[in-house]
C-alpha cells in the first residue's frame, strides 16, 4: 500500500484531482482487511465528510481501481467489495456472515499451468474466490447443536 504522498502524486500524474475525500477513501481501504463495499466506506467517512455523497465514493473507487491502487472483488453479493492489497491472492467468503478473508502463502502456479495447458489459453489474469463457513460461524453453529 502506498503512502499518502505517493497516492497524491499518482492521482496528479494521471490527471485526477486530489481531494481529501479521495485520499480518505484510499486510507480506509489501506487500513483494513475486511474488504468493505462502497456503502460501508461511505458510512465510515460520513462523520468526517458529511457533504460527501455515495456517488463520490463510487467514483473514487473506480479511479483507484483504474490506477491499480485497489482491486474490485465480486464474491457474489449485491455489491462489490474492495481491497487495497493489489498483490494477486485468493479470497475466501463466509456464506453465513459474509466475511471475506485474504489467503496468502498458497502457490497456485501449478494449477494455472494446468488450466493453460488444458484450455490452450494464454492467461492474463486471475481472481480466486473460495466459499465456505468461517471459524467463528462454525463455533456458533456448534453451540446451537
């Protein structure tokens, strides 16, 4: 994740206005691992920026994505989630509570080689989403039964 000055420089370099709201959206994302959606970011920033609209958050997220500062996650919910960790990594989504976690330290190179060999595609990108029930929800389910 980039420092504020680096984000500011990148926005300017690419011809985007640098606003406190844009920097705040990036700061929220770079300081969390919960993969929030736009509404969650908007609600978190609303007390500090009461005149900021939800549309501003969406536009900022689009810009940050275009600049490669955030990745957009589509885990099958009504709205996208966002992650400021743009390193390629899989995500796991809890089908009970909706939590989304990063998965690090998994080597997927062999899997990708097999896919490329089987399909004859030259792969240019990937996003892995796995689905299950998180440890917290499993514990809650055990208490009920």
